[in-house]
C-alpha cells in the first residue's frame, strides 16, 4: 500500500485526474492548428476539377476562397477573445465538432452553393479555434508556443495542399475522400480536447467578449506596426497561390495536373515551415528582416520564371518566397505576442490573424476579378508580385534600423 501510494503521488495531477499531460496537450493543440489549416488548403488542388465539373470562372474560384477568409475574420472578431474568458477547452470542443461536420458538407457538395456553405462553416470554426489553440500553446510554454504558432499554419497549409493533390491524382473519389479523412482526424482531436486540462481559469465576461472589437494592449501597438507590412506581404502571397496557383500553372506552363497545382502551394508553405524551425533561435526583428528579404527575392525570381516560361525558376522562386513567408510570419508573431498578458493572448493573436486573413482574402478576390475581366493572368501576376515586393521592401526598411539600436 505504501509503495502504491508513493507511485500514485508521483504522477502528475493531470494524469491522476484522467487528463492529458502538458506535453501531450501541447502537441494536440499544435496538431489542431495543422489539421485546421490543412483542411483550408485541401480544396486548392480540387479547384480545376470543380471548374471542369461545374463551370467555374477564375473569379468564382477566388470568391470561394475569399468567403472562407471572410467567415474566418468574422469569427475572429466575434469569438477571438472568447477563450480568454470561457477557457480554451469549450471553444476547441465546439470548433473541432464543427470542422468534422464541415468535411461532410464538402464531401456531399454537388455545386457552387454546397461549396460556399462548407467554406463559410469552415471559416467560422477555424476563426473561433485558431486564437484559442494558439493562446493555449502559449499558456503551456511561451517560447515553444510562439514557435509553434508560427510553424503550424504553413505546415498545415503545405500538408493539406500536397495530400489533397496526391489523393486527387492517385486515389478514387477525389472530391470526397480527402474530406472524409480530415473529418475523422477532427473527431479524434475533439475527443483528445475532452481529456485536455484547462490552461487558464475561466472568468466572467464571456458574453461581453463576443462584442466585435479590434483592440490591442498599448504595449503591442508599436511591435504590430513593425509587423504589419511583412504580414500583409506574406499572407497576400499565400492567398494568391491557394486560389489561383493551379490556374497559373495550367495557363503559363501548360501543366494540367491537380498534383502540380497543389505542389506550388506545398512548396511555398512547406519552405515556410522549414524556415520557422531554422530561425527560431534568432531575434524576432532579425527574422523579420530575413523574411522580408526572402519574400522580395523569391517573388522576383518566381515572376521571372513566369515571364520566361521556366517552371524550374518559378518553383525555385516559390521556395525562396516560402522561406520569406514562414520567417516573416514567425518574426511578426514573436515580435508582438510577448507583450501580451496571459488573458490578452487570444485577443492579440486574433488581431494578428485578422490582419493576415484580410491580406490573404481581399487581394485574392481582386486578382480573380482582374483575371476574369482582362484574361491576362501573367500580367496580373506580375503586378501582384510588384506589390508584394514593395511591401517586403517596406518591412525590411522598418526592421533594419531597429536592429542597430
């Protein structure tokens, strides 16, 4: 009895209570961000199939993409701070259930309306969860949480794009299978969240927190101003690749493979994830400088590859730009979030993601409109690249002087 009591007493309280350990909880939260973002990028390789089956135009594709970003923004503005009051677990349980249901809507969609409904629900559930899961990781480990918040989104985006592309290319039922697999993952994650220990103490004010606000603690104002140009440049580029990447590859290079359409986004986001891991020990402003430089250089090379019809140069530039995407986003998160108190973290992350998803959704819709109206996807890509390069240069100018202080 004495021995058994000693063993029992040595176990973490979370395990004795039937809860996951803090390490298991951290990786569960990281996996939720990865899978949610994988779900958001999974339709990218399917857009050519949808266009063929349902007669989509480029503007329709970008609207389908953009409405997801709009729904996500709405959820961030309304529910982004909810987990700071109600706790991380309740928000994440509802979000994972909603994501699983969304995958079923995707799989059953037989036209534009079904696809739009699925994207709206997906955006709402992702927006509600993304700040809660990010804040939860910071609650458990501030340093590793900041890195995980930066690496998980590009990693998830990359995984969703390439896995969906492979399924479309090699497996049956391409417009159903990927969603059913993701739905099963969301169900398992929801079960995991049930056994997760709450990382903060719930407090009053949950209903009041649902009032849309775009407010930041004063201490984060200046760091966010430094981060905005690189955030906008990085996520606008990601939105372009996620919505029009397959059409661009088909039009410029004559490659009509859904796998290659997903490969472009995979290269961009995958290299972004690698850059986060490589630069995680460097100072945030140094990381922003590296990210801005890589965005500028990579977009220039990718646009040159398009102009000279060189797929090799395009994918090489995409890889370099992807390094800029990941490191720029990491530098932005690590520059802003440390200035937030524990009960401000979800709200601060919400604002960062609001900026990011506005940058991702709005330019994509504008570009889709320009392509649909003029039919010149190469010229539009050049102009878009010039804007991203200008923003990257602005971010670099903002970061370099501060490094010398």
